[in-house]
C-alpha cells in the first residue's frame, strides 16, 4: 500500500463534493468494492488508479496538496518548527540521506528542500513518478549559513557547478568554501537552468556582477534549504507524502512557463539598465 493516505483523501473528496462512496467510484470508473478495499488498505493501488483518484479531485477544483500544506502550517505555527517541501523524481526509500544527490548541485551533495510547495512541485512535474514531500525541520543546536542574491552566492553556485576550476585557489573562493565547510545546513536562493545561464554569462565575462545580480533577482524563485550533514537530516522529518497527478503537474508546468516568460523579459531589461555597472569576473578574481 502506498503512503499517500489515500483512504483519508477519498473521504475528503467525497465530503467536499457531497457525494457517496458509490458515486465517487462511478466517477473514476471502478466498482464500489474496489474503493472499499482501498479505504480498508486491503490491496495496493496502481499508478493508473492513483491518477484517476487525484485527477478527478483536481478537475473538480479540489487542491488536496494545498489543503494539506495549510493545515500543517497552521498546526506548526508558533512552535519554531520550519515547514519545507521536497520534490522527488521518485519515492524516497529508506532514511533521508545527504549522499544521494549529485555533487554538481548548487551546493554540492546534500538533501535539498524548498520553502514553497509550488516551486518544489514545479521542479519535478516533468517526471512520470514524481511526488512531493512535506517536511518539518528543527534547527536546534545546528549550525547554518545563509546566502542572498549577491556576488558571494553567484560565485559559490559557479564553484559547485564546476565553472571556477581555474580560480579554485583564489582567496575569495577559498573564503566562500570556508563559510560553509563546517555548516549543517545552508539557506540560499533557489537556482534553475535560466539562472545558471545568467551566472555562466557572468563567469564568461559577458556581464558584470551587478548586471548578474539584478538579472538573477528578476527570476527569484524563493529560498531552498540544503542539508549537508547527517545530523541535520536527522532533525528533518517527513510529515506527509503527497501525490502529484497528471493534471496537477500540467498546471505547475504551465505556471512555470508563464513565470519564465516574465522572468526572461525582466532579465533583458536588467541587462540593459545596469550595463557597465559593477565589475567583471577577471576584475574580481584578478
């Protein structure tokens, strides 16, 4: 049986739509006995049937994952607990680990979470078996570092993306590495492929640091938490595993395309408006 708590979701769907279990079964094209077995967790649910359940709810205007997010946020309000979201290309098996990600991610190996449900879902909506995890983080007795959309963040991202190998021993780069080498977790702006292209333009000497910073600010996607140590992930717990149906994925992908169009327009203006301001990479790392 999946860990999506499908039984609870079926009850919610029926209650919100004011329909019986038999009517729900008819709407998604299965027998009432099948739905009863699902609710009693007597047999597993195929990927196709999960899609039927959640596609139906989404098409009827029920945003189950947003409802779950809002209830969890309300329950945790005022308790110094941080609610985060992890978009997964496939199901997380076993314990959360910092070693399963690629070393060329924004800050190298680590477990990555976002502050926004929508942004976390957007990044994995192009994958067939992707899903979303709502997590709770307790940062008690942990050491963290925070980055903002500025030169330090740009250089750090470029370093971990393998774009600054020729400057690896430069004091400025070593200082940035030292800033995070003993940290349990990092809070930093999320970077996507469009941002990497802008940073590459900076590293290639096409634009200045000021131009780059304003271009990146124009495409700001919010913050991410990067868990770098095992003791950090041990203080991160999964609260809910949320299913992403095909209709919801298409919705997020469409939203992402719209945001990208707006961001690209802002980048063009920023490049022109701040032309000549700031320093080029060879001036910074001379």
